[in-house]
C-alpha cells in the first residue's frame, strides 16, 4: 500500500512536470506526436495483437462475459481505427492559446481571455484498449498531461499502446511522461489518483454507473462525470406524426446499448390513439419490449405492466417505457421527476411549445424534432469526444477538446494604473 | 446535531424547489425583485442600523478586532451602497437563455448552446453584511437560488437584510426561498451545506485562506475557490522605466489588504541599479517595508533580509519582497515556483517577451504593462463580482454573473434521425 502511494506520487510528479511542457508545446509538435503515434500503432500491429492476446486469454480464463471480451479484443480493424482517430485529432484546430473577447475598457486596458490546458487529467476507464489511444490523443492535442488507468484486464494491451504514444511524443521532442499508463492493477492506485490534488487537476471516469458513482463519491479532485442517460422523446399533440414516428423509432432502435438512446416515450393524450398503435407495431416488429400502465395497454395490448421503477430506468436494451401525458406541462414534469438531465427531445410543430421545452427542460442536451441519438461530440461538430457530462459545473453535454481546457484572463496595457 | 441536519435539509429542499422557479423567471421579474429589494433596504435603513447595532455590540463585548468590527458595521453610506449595488445588477444584461454558436451540421440539425443557471449556490462568508445583499443580487439575476451562510457575528444584520430581499422577491412574485439565510450559527451547519450534493450545486466561499482551505478540503459539492493572491510584477530589462515605476508603485501601494496587490517585485539584473533605488525611495517614503537578499540590499541598504518563506507570502500589508532575476526565464520560473496563479504582470516594450509572458505564466490573470490591481470583475467589465477564482475548473479569475451559469446544448431539427 505504501509502495502504491509512492508509485502514484512519482507518476503524479512526472505528469505535473510534463504538463508544463505540454502547455507550451506548439501546434506542429502536438500534431507531429499524434501522427507519429498513429504510424507506430500501424507499424506495430502484430505486436499489439500479440500483447492483446495475453489479455484476452486471461480474461477468458477468468470467465469474463462475451461482451466484455469483445470490447477488450483488438483486431486489424480496431487498430487501424485507433490510428485513424489520432490522425483526425491532429486535423482539429488547436484550442490552446486562442484569444477571445479582447475588448478595450474605459481605463484604456484591453481585457480578453486566453484558452489554456487544465494541466493533468486522470482518466479511469474499463477494459477497452482503444480508449487508451483516444484519451491520450485528446489530452496531447489540448496541451494536457494525462494519467491513464484502464481496466486491469487490458493491462498488456494498454502498456503496448502507451509505448506507441511515448514513441510518438519522443518523435516530436515532447516529454514521454505527458502520457502515462498506471502500471499497477491494484484498485488502491485509483484511490490515490482521485485524491492527489497537488498532481491531478481533473478526473474523467468512463465506464459503468457504479464505477462513476464510487469515484465521484471518493474523489478529492474535480470529476467530469456522466451518470445515467434516461432520455425521453415527447410526442406533442401538435406533432407532425410522420416525424414523430421516425424520431421515436430511431431514438430507441438505432442502437440500444448507448447513453443517448430513448428509454421512455411520452405521448400527448389526444394523439395517443393515433400514433401509439402504429409506432408500437414498429417496436414489436423489431423485438422491443414495451412497458406501460393501463391507459397505454388499452391501446397496445402486447405491452407489459410498468412499475414505478421503470420510469427511472436506463435499460440500455430493447425495452421501452411508454406513458401517455395530458400535454406539455405533464411531459416536462415527468422529465424533471424521472429524467437524468442527459438528453430529451420534443416533437411538435408548435413554436411556443418548442421554445418552452428548450428553456424549461434542464438537461445537458434539449432537442426539437430530432432524435436523441444526435447527442454526441462528433454529431455536434466537436470533432472528438472524451465523454458526455451530465454535470453543470465546467462542462455539460458532450465533452470535446474544449472541455479539457480553461480560460485565463489577459490584460494588455500601455502603462495603466488603477485610481 | 440531528436538528441541524434536518434544518439544513429543509433549507436545501426549499432552495432546490425555488431554483426551478428562478431558472424560468423572466428578466423583468428578476429586475423587479432587485429594484424592490433596493427600495426596501433604503426604506428600512433605521431598522437595519438597529439590528446591526446588536451585532456590533456583541462583537465588541466578545473583543473582536477593530478591522473586523469596521467590516461588520453598517451606516448610512454602506446601506445606500448595498442598494445601489442591487440596482446596478438589475441594469446588467440577463445572461440566462442566451443562445450562442447555433450552427447547422451536415445532417441538417442546428446545434448551439443555451446559458442556464447552475441551480443552488451556497455562499459562505465572514461577518460582512453587505455580502448578503451583494450575493443575493447576483444569484437572483443569474436565475439561481442561494443559501447564504454569513459569519455568526452578523446574524442580526443578515436576517434583516434577507428580510428585505424576501420582500423584494415577493413583490416580483418570485419564491422567497430563492434567497435563504442560514439561521443557525453552529459551525455544523456549514458542514451540512458543503456536503448536501442533492440540494447544492456549487459552493462559493468568501473569506480568509484558512476558511477556504478547510471548506474545499471537506466539501463534497464543487467549490469555486480563491486561495492566495501572491501577485508579481516583473520589470524587464526592456521596460519603459517610467511605466515600470508607475505600475510597481500602484500595484503595491494603491491598496494593501487586497488579493490583487503585488507581493513580490521581480527586476531584471541589467536595470536593477537604475530602477530599484528610485522605486524603493517611493516605497520607503510611503512606509512600505522592503525585504530582499544580499544583491538587492546592496542597492537599497534599508531593505530587511528576506527568508525563503517571504517569496511564498501574501502580506496583505505594506511589506514587499524584492528579487533581482537574470531575465524573463528566471522571472517566469520564480512565478511558477512561488506564485499562487492569481495575477502577474510584466513591464516590457519587447513584443516577443510580452507574448511569452502571456502564454507561459499560468495564472488566472496575466498582464502586460498594467497594474495587477486591475484584476477585478468591475475593471474587467463583468459588471459585478462574486469572487476571484484561482481554480481552473469552471471559472477562472474574476467571477461575475456568467460564472454562476452553465451552458446546455440545444438541437433544432426538422425531423432528422441518425443513420
């Protein structure tokens, strides 16, 4: 335990020192590091697959479930896609040093803001080796140093990928300690990482709810977190029903296991008889289990009975809770009570109701006439995404490069003093 | 103790409920509440002074120091200035609902950001009753609810001011619970306030270092904090020496007890003999105690000997540490080692060195040819200031109305679904 503390302290100190270099690195050097890393990853494909095989073998021996093993496994395609991802990050504009809002004040000074890195980012994630390359890439481009703590099942893969990143940094004459993979699989290392305030500026956990809840409970370092995605689509009585059916279908069935999939469908009373049978036929045809109360089941008899718990549930599966509401007020109230402030969408042609929904629903993404599945850094044009924040402090919604930066004030004077 | 827990929970629940109303309040209602509060404060001047007298009397009986009693005391002037402050906040643009960066994406959706309140702000401050009106005003205008916990020595004054605010809220048909003063002087109430994550979104402590350090150590709720202000002015070898003397004089002596006053002066070796004797004569004439090492004392014999501790110290007093450095690199290194990331200024006519200082000094305000005393919400044009953050997460530097808000994503579609 004492050794872990010392090891993590050394990692933290090295990261802090590297972060000062990274903050001053110019755009060309950071892009060179990203592109060189991509090249190393492509070149060392055979080695990466061999190292990954050790992880996969151990995971199978330990009886890890098939889905986890699938996420753990690297192949030709996933390796190229890691390299592609790094090259895409290199293409993005450099957020660091960007000066905005530089304005003269009556005293004659010019005041503005300059975008700066946060410093050292700790990233804690499950056994998905591609996150190692992805997170390293975002941190390099945003001028931060990072400490990566991936799932212990991926330790061989992560070390091999980190080795490529470090070669990339070296090629650009940037400090190798800018990206460090925690080499200790003991959980106590996480406990250190999330409490080393002197060395770590922010923690980004990526993974299941229980992991994130535990980390934010114990952390002393600020956490950019993403808890549940209990997303809603509300079909208003003034909805274009063709749009409504297209959006509600897509929001639920385009992909099931994702945080921006709809989990509860709300339908205005006066259009329920018109829209629910048509829409539910589509769901049932795709194998989606439907859950509702008596009034919904009267329209769609195949529906199972919903319990109070259902309205709170992020299924991440082909299951959908359905509720008929009196109208907009009840829909907003339902979302406020049961939602998770992730993503909610209204389908309506009514201007005033659209504006009210946008203003009154307190979620990180609020939409009109669009599928909740658009809540995503790439779809929003951020170019990359380190996660989706359901917090309000610092970053909200999809977090791209900007979410890993801060802004300092700059003042340009010509000898001014204060009276 | 159980009673305090229950009391604070009730305060938190009421604040959370009020925050939903405040988030949707329109600009006119919020301005009406602010102006009505100002009116009540002016009308009840006699009552406020009477209530304040109880606090002042108790404070004197308890042997509070003169400076603290001075900050505690309300008079005609301070009462009018509280009212003026509220009316000024009413004049500021409403940040809430502001939509920015609304852009079309290739999929046809429009993605942008809408500014929203944080929710419930907990403000913890010392025995300065004017902060009660000031903080309440900023929270009302930014659509937040707040829980105010002022120093126990000001409890009668704070209650009387809060009563005016609540009358103001009532006049605008806004919930009185939008501004609550904690009625319990027991310190355990603070412990509850900073850990009630369900009811409080952010804590803003205003006060001494030790208070803030303790709060951020124990808080479970995010804290916008302001620790030391160890501010530097660096006089470069290519400085205009007249500007340098004017700025270094102003930064130290315009006011001593403030966080943006200079505490350490750095001077480039090659101009030290020219500038230090002239500048130090001004300081000595104003009664500023100077501290330096041998090389500085060789130029200014009246200087006392500085210890290592001096370079870290925020004097908040007529004391100044002075160090001669080789040049820009050593100045930046000194600031990185001993500074507190608050405000630092370079005096130089050299473009490249000015740009390097702006980019390389990692402080919340970085200046060229201007006095550090400008680091202030009003001077920066924020119109108001709840504090100065030395954090990097969320808000950095002077925090105005915007620092009490967040941004959510909004998506405007016309039936789009994701492929």
